[in-house]
């Protein structure tokens, strides 16, 4: 058997077409972040439900994180092509439905559908590249894939702002349809692979336990301290469910014939630490993409387009550093490159720690750009190193484990930071004696800058409360950049020397 992807007679030409299709799919997934984040204030203002704000992101990220591991394992068992195509099609269905959502709850449901499909896009695309290219080529190509973030960042915020101001927020979802269809056609026609046909046992029990565990944790982080007291029965019940779930999941993965998460890949210190760093940086990413547009619009008083371009800076810095690191990783010290990336994360986090409403949008744009530099260098090094440290039949699971941890970090981060936001806003309103007249959902008025039912004084309290609450979010972002930097420093040097294959 010839395992992995096998290109036909046209060889390099077909490989170029496959790469182009992967780029389109990743562009679709990456533009989703900046374009939706730019439009979310308008979505909340239209549909209401500010208290459900973080669930718009958490629902998507939850299913994304869960399915990444399942898709990674399925791609090792049945091949990359069918898994990638299935994920793309489900994502497109979710995008179509999300544009028709008439309530916040329906939008959250359709975001779940999007997340189910999105779990296959980025990790399987990265895995296919690992199959098609040698270690000498891989760093450069991974850098090219990362540059998709920069291209999408240029168009994403601008499109999001234009759709919100001149058309409808529904188009931030519908724009995915032509991109996804082109990617489906490209992979279906040009990507050929040979995979051994044999019976496999999918670990559905492990997948279910993982879903229960992650969902329980996110519910606690979002609801506790806001809808429920920390010592209430619902909060304590979900905490117990989370603890029991994670214990049972680890036990299941140890005994399963073909586990969703092969625990042996975690015995490699490089993979273990790289995955934990991906978790912490996932929190940082969601802190920017989910909450920065609201800060720029509601606190700084800027338009949706300006808010979007503050995110653009991160997505420009990311591919620039990723491409550069991709070219340097075979000739420069990997310890040095990682340390530079970790330092950039901390410096960028400091910008947000010191950010206030009167600093203007240039300040967060600079911080975003610096964090993008840190993300580009660390993520590229980690992906290439992880793929080079495992055989083909574990490459999908290993790559997906890293993507999973980043998505998990973003999912948990959206819940954790969203919980901080709601808790601090609720406390601020109560501290100013307005709890009888205002609620967390009253913040809809500030996000849309319109509500005839609220007085000028009430709007002032909400605006000040949002600034205070959002600042607490960025304190959390800064803390997680520090944690990421420390973890990078403890990676044993011997595991950062890539073997040529």
C-alpha cells in the first residue's frame, strides 16, 4: 500500500491546483473570524440578547474544537479527501442558515452547524500539506497558508463593515458560499490519494465524553457569577460533570482500540507543551477577535469599518512572521525564533493591558499587529515540528490535536472572557445604583448607539460599564500572553531540532 496522498501524471501541476483549493477553503474559514467579529455589534443590536453575546462565538468554537479531533482521526483512517469535503459542505450549510437567523438563539444553533463543518477545514488542509510536501518544502508552504490570514484580514473587516452599513449582516455568512463551492470542486477534481481499505472502530464514546466535558466547562464559565451563583446547585452540578467527564474521557482513551485522542502523542514533550501553548494563545486570539470591535465601536465611538481594521493588523502581522519563519526554520535557531514570538505576544498583550478609550484605534491596531507577529512565528514552528515528529498514520491526529487545543482555548476563552465581561458589567451597574432599571442586555443600546427608552444618564452608565468590563477582558488577555511566553521557554532544546525526511 502507498499510504498518503498520491498525485497522478500531472504531478506538480495537480499539486498546485490542490494547494489553491486548500487556500480557498482556509480563506473561507479565516475570513469568518474578522468578518463576523466586525458585524457582531450590529447582529446583537438587531436580534437582541447581549447576555448571549459570547455564545455566538462559543457555540461555533465548541463544535469546531470537538470535531477537529474526530476529523483528524477519521482522516488517518479513511483519508483526507472525504473528510475535508464533508466538513466544507456542512460549513456551507451552516453559513447559509446563519444568514436567515431571526433570533439570537437560532443564530447560535446555526453557528453550531458551522462549527461542525469548520473542524475539518484548517487541520485537514494543514495535514494534506504535510502529506504532499517534504520537510524542506513544508515550512515555506505552511507560511504561504498562513498568509491567507493576511489576505482575508484585508478583505474581511472591510467587507464586514460594508455589509453592515450598506446591505445586511447576513452577508457576513453568505459570502462563504462561493468560496466554499470553489474549494469543494478543486479538491473533488484534483486531489487523489490511496488509502488502505480496512474496517476501523471509531471511538464514539470518547467523542461523546469529550463533548460533555467541554460543554460543561463552557456553561460554568459563561453562566456562573451571572445567571447562577458560584455556589448554586446548577453551577456545582456542571463542575462535577466536568470533573467526572474528563476522568472518564482519559480512561476511555487509554482503553479504546482507536481513540479519538491517541494519548501516546502527548508523551512527546514538544507536542505536549506546544499544545498547551496553543490553548493559551487561543484565549488571546478570541480576546481580540470577539471583544475588540465592541471596544472600538462602543467605547472609542468608531465605525464598524474602523473596528474591523484594528483586527486587520493582527492578521497582517501573523502571515508576515509566519512566512519569514517558514523560510528561516531550517537555517536559524528554533529556540531563538520561538523566543522572539513569545516576546511579541507579551508586548502585544501589554498594549491591550494599557488600552483606554481615549487612546484611539491606532493603539489597539499596533497591539494587534505585534500579537500577530507572535502568533505567526510560534504557530508555524509548532505545526512543522509536530508533523515531523510523528509517522503518517498519526499525522492527522497530531496536527488536529494542536488545532484542537487552539480551538479549545478560543472556546474556553470566549466563555471565560465573556463571563468576565458580564460579571463586571453587572457589578458596575449595581455599584451605580441602576440595577432596577438596567440589565446586561441593556448594553445592546450602546452597541447600536440607539435606544429612545434610555436616558442620557443611563447610556453613560452603560458606556462606562462596558469600558470597565472590556478592560477586565484585556487584563485576562495579557495574563495569558505571559503564560504562553513562560511555556515556550521551558520546551527542551533537543526537541526543537527538525529531522529532514
